[in-house]
């Protein structure tokens, strides 16, 4: 298992925008990440007051960060400088609400790559029940000029 400190050695996301707490297993093409949904998340006060529901776009982001860990761990992250940028999100489906107290299990698999472009499928589960899925692509930049 890789904890948050280990994750931050590989992916650039920090603070409230790091949406993966653990990596439970991984290979060069697959990974399972964990996100513990807490009641003090930055989105809780506004989405929605008195009835917080995790925004679907953040579930997709958590899947993408799990994918980012998988690929950057595999190809190297240039001393923590490498970045991944969304290129496309396809067929996103949200089947159940995710609320504080839930634990997201984030399953990703790379289904193709060409040069710096990587394509993944991802499925998020809570208690074994699928809550979201999507296919997405990201461009990896191993030497960003920012």
C-alpha cells in the first residue's frame, strides 16, 4: 500500500486537490486507489448545504489521479515535475451519490497509449457498488515549462 506521502512523491496534486489517499495495488497499466470522503471537504459547504454530495467531476478527477500515479510511477515523474492534462472524458456515468463517510475505491486500467497520450477506463465503487465510470485520456508532460 502507498500512503499519501508516497503518492505525493509521484503525482503533483497537493492540498484539497489531491483526491487519492492510498494506492492499494498497481502495475504499469492498472491501479486501485482509495479516497476517504470526509465531512470537511472543500465542496461540502456548497454542494449542497445540509446535504453534501461529492461532485461527479471530482470523482472523475480522483480516477484520473489514480491513473496519473500508475503512469508516472511506471515511466518516471522527472523528480516530481511531470504533469498530466485531461484531453477528453467520454461516457461518464454516475449511478449513485457519494457522500461524506463513504470510501471510494478507484479502479483504473490503461487501454491505449501513443507517445505522450494515454487512454484509460475508470470505475469508482462504494461498498462494492459502482457509483461512477468513465473513459478518459490525458497528455503527460514530463518536462513542463511553467
